[in-house]
């Protein structure tokens, strides 16, 4: 029997990170199966766009080397532009759907003591899709403006923007209410939340670096750096047209897609940790549950 992970409780940093992996270890089959059911069409579109974008970068080698005609050069830039557009649109769709599906999965998990109502999760993801898109844009603009103003405002905004989706879904609030309430919500809990996000981001960054190594090593091999045959006049963009390099990058991005769920689930634990300190929701529910059991 799978262990039920109680989200509605206070946690320290170490316990929070360990419980993220405990939750994924217990739920990885139904969780990722549902995520793929919801995001797969857009995920495929994203990777197709990514593959074409990498290959289109390789076409720029002809431009740099002066070996292209006007028509082929124009077509290369057109292909690159279309692939980037597809990549951005599909990326936004995947981000919104994956984030929404994760939150609604956890919501169903906590409300039903570990049992997932799959049809309800899919329905709620569909119903809140445009709210997620709107809040994603608002969140992105806030972070962009914050970092542009002097960097430090952007750093401060990282924490409230990390829990803003949780507030919208778990408290059934509108986009604007969730956005404004996020600042009050993290008050007095900013430093601990920021430290948690920093440690997790560092961990994900290290894993992401390791995932990039195969493509990086292959690039160095192709450039002759390891064999001592390095040609400084060779065009470094030529590797982008190499099918093996493209495949290695696609595999790396696929693993990074699944890594992102660690960060999402950490933000959920951060939300419940703060909510429990402020409102004691989980404690009151346990007391009510004990009272009902005794009756």
C-alpha cells in the first residue's frame, strides 16, 4: 500500500525536499500518465519545433560561409522564424497545462486521501486553462519588470510569483485576487521560501548541466578538440545540422521537462507550509476527522 503524503503540514527545508521525491516515487506512474494524456499533443509539437529550430540554426552556416543564394537564405530565415513561433506557442501551452494538471492532481490527491479523480482533474484543467494563461502572462510581466528595475525587485517577486498559481487553484480565487494576495501570503515567510527555491533551483541546475553533457561532449568531438584536430576557422554552427546532436538535445530537453515537476511540487509544499503556519488548515481538518471518528 502506498504511503499517503500529507501536504497540509509544516515542513523544514530538508523534509520538504525529501517529501517531493517521496511523492514522485509513490505517484510517478499515475501522475506522469495523466500529465502526458493532457500535454502530449502540444509536447510533440514543442519538440518538433525545437528540432526544426536547431536544424534551422545549422542552415545559417551557409549564410555565414557565403555559400547560399538569396532564395535559400530567405527560406532558412523563414523556417527558423516559423519554428521559433511554434516552439513559443507550444511551450506556453505545455507550461500552462502541465502546471495546471500538477496542481489539480495534488488538489484531488489531498481531498480524496490519495485517490485521484482523473476525469475531474481533466475537467478542471480545461476549465481553468485561460486563467492559467492570463496569470502566466501577468507573472512573466511582473518578473520581467522587477528584474529590469534593478534586479533586487525581481528577486523579491520570485517568492510570491512561485505560489501565485497555488493560491488561485487551492483557494479558488480569480487571477487578479491570486496575484494581489500572493504578496500578503508570503509576508514573514519570504526568506525560508526563497532559500527553499534557491536550493531546489541549484539542484535542478546541476542535474540540467549533467543532462547537457552528452551534447556538449559530442560537439567537442565533432570540432576535434579532444583529438587535437581543432580547426579554429570551422563554423561552430555546423553541428546544429547533425542529426545525432539534434537527438541528444531533444533527449536532454525531454528529461528537463520531467525535472520541472520537482520545482512545481516544491512550490506546492511551500504554499501548504505557509498556509499551515498562518491558518492551521490541516490541523483543524485532522481535529474534525478525529471528532467524526469518535462519533
